[in-house]
């Protein structure tokens, strides 16, 4: 049995155990219909139905290449931030690979289930409320299928940059969400933004999911050099003024 098959079985077993008598097989089978019918994705992903949707999505193989890309750039035991974690399936898989993972999302049924999953697996990983304080100092922060939900993608990237040395995101034009956005996600502009900072990896999956891994270290080094030059120039000016 492949590891991903085992993970999928564990996803389903944990959902059934957590929900107990409230578990409804039809809600898992028809998860896509419930998502399509939702009037607001923000509201949907803060509801109990999201447990079925996120479990079904974790059980398929869509995000396998996303996780593989991150592993190519950042090796364990790196400290990762799973931002917009939902029920935490990606982070739990990374923990199995030897990474140190912490999670962040809104306080909702998904994160309450995630906390149960962590306790159930005897894992001690922090789960932060996005509405509160999310710390920094991570080696990498990743957000899979999240950025198209935020109003300002560049502010979102800046937020992640402040918390991690490497940022990992995928940009997806979701047909379901396109009808709800005031304007399309500016994929070309975001890719150019990542290139200016230091693009480490770029690939398009499934024809519409643009995977980006970049670091802002280059920008930070440039800023440090400018500050050093400014301090040096100031010292020279003060020295010249003293001589006069």
C-alpha cells in the first residue's frame, strides 16, 4: 500500500470517528454539489460541511505535486507554517515526513476538528487563530488553494513573507469563484512579483494551477546593503562636518 493510500484511509477513518453517529456518507459523496450551491465560500469553509469537502479533497491526489514541490526546496526537519490549514491534512502529511508544522486558520469547525486530530495522533503542534497573532520565524509558509479567496493577494503575500523565509502558494483560477470576484486573480502580476523577490520554483499543474515558491531574501539583502551604504555615507558626512 502506498503512503498516500494509507493517508486517505486515515483521513476517512478519523472523520467517521470524530463525527460518530452524525457522520453522513452522502455528504461526503456529494461534497462538490454542496460547494457549488454555497452562496459564499468564506461562509462555507467556516461551516460543518467543510469537514466533508476538505476530507474528500485530501483523499484525492490533487495536492501530491504541491507537497512534492515544497519537499524539493525545503528539506525536513524545517519548521513550516500551514496557513489556511482547514482540517490540516497537508500539515499532517508533512509531519509524517519529519517536518515541524504549525497551523493557522480561522476558529471554525475545521480547526476544532484539526485540534482533535492532533490530540488523536498524540501530536503537539500549535494551531493559531488567524484573527489573532500568528508568529514568525518559520523556514517556509505555504498556503494551498487559499490566495484566490483573499481580497488583496499582494498584501497576503507580504503577510506570509513577514512570517517565513520562503513562501509557497498556488494561484488557481477557480471557475466557481470567478463569478464571485470583483476582478480575476492577477496571476501574471503575482508571478512577476515572485520573480523580483527570488523565484525558486514555478510550474503549472492541471492547466490552471500555478505553483510558486519564492524567497524574499534577495530583497532583504538589497535592503540591508542600502542601509549599510546610507550609514556609511552618513558617517562620512559627520566626519567631514567634524573636520570643518
